[in-house]
């Protein structure tokens, strides 16, 4: 245990990225396009309140003229097109570098925009800055192009970089992992980079010529969590298909290929606006068309779309020198914007209500959507703009609310951690959050801690368990750790590990690789003799299965009320292995199998008045599912599609949370329930079951003891009106003031809404 604790403290952070950053890029060489242009496409993904600005910057004594797409406060989001026809954008590509560090990030792209007269020179500028000053972010790939060439330039934290020219007749597609495979620095026409790029990988043990064969930069330097992430793979394959690429290879690090016909701007539009490449946090989509026949100013355009414009395929062309209305930017001069890029941030809608961007965003920037009764947390911009899996416990003896959630700067990023806060005045005010596990911020990363499991013993000991990353696999792949507090969350014991007592058939064969699992609803006293019971989502043998799928089992915590030490906590596993819920066994009204595979997961449990348990869970089938247990959770019926009543209408729902709660209290067995669903699904979309998460509808449930499906539901009624991003990883308490639904809005704000008043 001592050795493992040292690993947790010192292990490098970049392996923990799950690579769900969702930026996306495409480069097509001049010989691959119908009009002979070099084309670059890029989607920028940013959570939280953003306000992109557009500046047409005139030339000055120390820089050329350029078009600037600015995201205030962000180091890695801005894109540029300059007067020489050089464009630059970037994609986050986490590396496995854990030793070196550096000084620059934001300066890299600005130097290229302001000074490069060609794409090749832009790449050399990047390389020179990385070698001289070092790169301080984990890793990133810059897409740099001009009217003749398109380059992919990948940098690694520290002083290593490599760049590869996209062949003129090929198209390159990049999600959030490195895509440069082979490297030949003797071919200076097509490759540039650090002279020791291979030797350094050998010295770190990332590459062995005997074991691995030809050097592959992506495989050697990528964080495994990003390189093997199925979401990255799916987005890359989707982009390749829509860009007319037929690679004939399942290797996700495949660099570029010839399209089966010449591509056009419309192909870029189709790719950048397709799910899952486009998602609810895509705030800017840009297609740079670089045609040298009309000169760099006349022939080079940035076709851009913001917010809702993207879904509508409404890309508007801009060129360097385009006169822009004042509403396109917050400051009158680009010099002031450059000076205040990192200092004047936040409260954008309040400070700049006339800004053009607000026309193209939905109500997600408004924290008062849904008329919440409580605001528990609003991000401050310090590794806290992602807030998810929000679980609240009410301590009746202390009259205190305890709030636990998973937090990070971006979902799945390598600063992901477990946060905790408390309220002693009925939810009116909350203590400043403390971090119980995981990485507090990006500059000082530790291994990811996520998906907390809070429980309160009968004596008042407060437990917090969580999924702790211990290897280079993605964050869901981890061990069970925990700590406890005997003073209402004011102080906590050091973290310790709870050993899994058995391996499941879905776990990796290698015992050194942890299982891949997630518990999203907090345990409730619904098990035998009031023991804590919860459902666990088990994923396939991560991270290398093509479609690992997901199944559901149940955990019962046997001895929490005996106040055990963390390492002595005992767990029983029910509904495991062959008995665990499998989506392929479900009889659905309409058969549907998305490319990202079958899944049933994230079950929520309620008690029925006659002692049975009833659970609802999400699936990849287009419907929520239900199951019941007659023996307090030891065994469960095979899942069925959720209907409004026996023989009635099935509810539709994408692969999104569909929580169920007892209206009168988590363990009340009242016979009155409510479930949150999206009430829609597109069966013609075969790419993924992760479809639009909004709006949310509530269906009210009533116990029918003699029915086959023992809870019947009302017609859906609108509950939360956001057009997207309604993923309620929520919890429910019945404490002071009544029943409160605690939820994460837009995975950004943490809120509470009173469902039942005393």
C-alpha cells in the first residue's frame, strides 16, 4: 500500500486523459480538392461560458495583417489566417511525457500568425520555440497550411516536436490524439522535427525497435488514454468516411489517405457538422480555403460558423482585411484585446450584452434556466468548469448537507478530481470546495480521481469512495479508493485502497490492469437489513477493445454501519458476469445497434411498497430499460423496455442519464416516483446512441402491484428546457425543506430544485 501511495503522488498526469476534448481537424492537400485549394477544417470545443471574438488586425511594425478568432482567457483555442495565406488552428493531443516541462503555449500560435510567410516557416517557428523555451502543456497538434502545403505539427511537453506534410493528393483527419505515424527526418521535404525524437522515446521505454518494429510517433508518444479512446476512434472514422476516405486500415494512428474523389468545401461541412464530431460544446467551426490563384488575400478565406449556425450549415466567408462590425469583438482595437486576453475574462454576457455571439447560442449561458431554488456552485475558471456526477447527502443529526461531485477544467481531462462542499444552513450557502481525490489543476497534475461514492454510517461517519486511476489506462479504468470523516466533512483521513475481492469476466485478463467501471448514483439503504446498495456500470476490457460495450451489476456494502477502516470495507457483488445486464439480450420494439456498440448502464434504484426493488437504466437501444428484484437486490429480472403501462407505449431516450427517484425520499418506498427522459430518439442515426441531450421531460410514476411492469407512468411533461446538454447526473434528498433534486446544469453549474415541500 505504501508503494502504491507513492505512485499516486508522483505518477505523471498526462496518461489519464480520456480524450473527450472533442476538438477536431481536417487537412486536404491541393491535389485532393476539386478546385486545387489547400483546405483546413477545424471545430473548436469549449465548455462553460465562452464568447468568441473576431478581429481583422492590420499590419504593424512587428507583425503582418491577420484575421483573429479569439477566445478570451483560453491558451489553446484561438485560430488565425494571415495576409500570406497561412492559417493555424490546433487540437489537444495528450502525451505521455511526465518529466520535461516548458514555458510557452499561447505564444506559439500568435508567433505563427504574426510572422509566418509560409506554412513551412510556421512549422519552423513552432519547432524553434519548443526547442528554445519548452512547451508547458501535455501535448498538442497544430494544423498549419498555406496555398501550397498543409502540415501537421505535433508538440510534446518539454522540447520535443515533429511535423509531417500532408501529401498533396491526400486527406488527413485528426481527433484528440497524435496521428503522425512514421517519421523520416532525412526527408526534409516532408518531415521536420527534433533530431532525437526517436532516441528519446527509446530512452523512456516508449519504443523498442526489436519489439515494435518501425517507429510510430503516435503510438510512442500518445497518452494511451487518448490514443485508444473509442470516442476518438469513432470521430476519426466518421470524419474519414465523410471525407471520402477509404483507409482499409483499423489502425487509429493512420496518417492520411487518398479520397475516392476530389473533395469540396461541402464535404468539410458534412464532416464538421456530423455527430459525434459536432456536439453541444462546439462553439466555432471554421473551414479555411486557401487558393493561390487569386493571391493570398483574394484567394484565402475563413468560412466560419458559430453556435447554432453550425447545425444549420451557415458558414460565412471572411478574409484578412474584412471590415467587421463592432459587435464582433469586445474591444475597439486588437491591441487592447491582445493585452487583456488573459485578464478580462468571465461574465461575458453581462458585460457585453450586444455581442454578436449571443444570437447563435442557446440558453446554456443563462444560469437561471429551470428556475432553480439553490445554486451550489458556479465555476471560477480555475480547473472547475466541468462539474458532474453531483451527489448530495443530508445528515439529519447534524442538519447538514454534504455535496460531492467530479470536477475538472474539461470533461475527462487530466485535472479531473473529486470535490466536496457542505452547507449548515439548509442549502443557502456552501463552504469553499475541497479536493478529496485526483488532480487539483493542470500545472501540478496527479492521477485522476472520479465518480465518487458517498455514504453516511448510522453513527455519523461520512465515507467517500471513488474510482482512482493507477495506470496509463483511461480514467474509468481504476481501483476503488476511499477516505472518511468523523466530524461532518471538516477533516478527512488519508486515502486508502479497497481491494476488489474478485475479477469479473469483463475485466482485463492482465491482473495488473484495473477493471473499468463507474458508479453514478449514490448508494441507498435498499439492500438486505438496510445495507447500502447501488448499481455499477461495467465496461469491456479497457482500453483496447474496439467496442467494449457496457453491462450492469449491483454492489452491496456490507459493513458501513460498523464504521470500518477504508481497507476493511466489505462489498458483495450481485448480478455479475453472465448474469449482468446485456443490451444484446433485450427485446426492443425496434432493433438498433449503433457503431459504438451495445450498452446498458447507469441504473437508478427505488423501493416499491411491497418490498420489491425497481430500477431504470439507460441503454444504447433508443429506449430506457427497467428491471425488478424480489430479494433486495441479490437477483434481478432481465431488463425490458420502459413503457408507460403494461402493453402501452415505449418511451424514447438516447444514451443519456435517465434517473428515477422516489418523490417522498430516496428510501421511502412511497409508490410515487419520477423519471427524467429526453422523450426522443433518431433510429436512422447509426453512428452513435449518444444523441442530443435536451430538453428533459419528467414522467410521473405510480405503483401498480399486480402489473407486469409494476410502475406505470404519466405523459411526459417538459421539465428542463435547454435545447442541448441536459445530462442530469443528479441525486435526490429529503431533508430540511422537503425533497430536493440536485443536478448539474450543462455539466457546468451545480443546482438544486425543490420537488416536494414540507
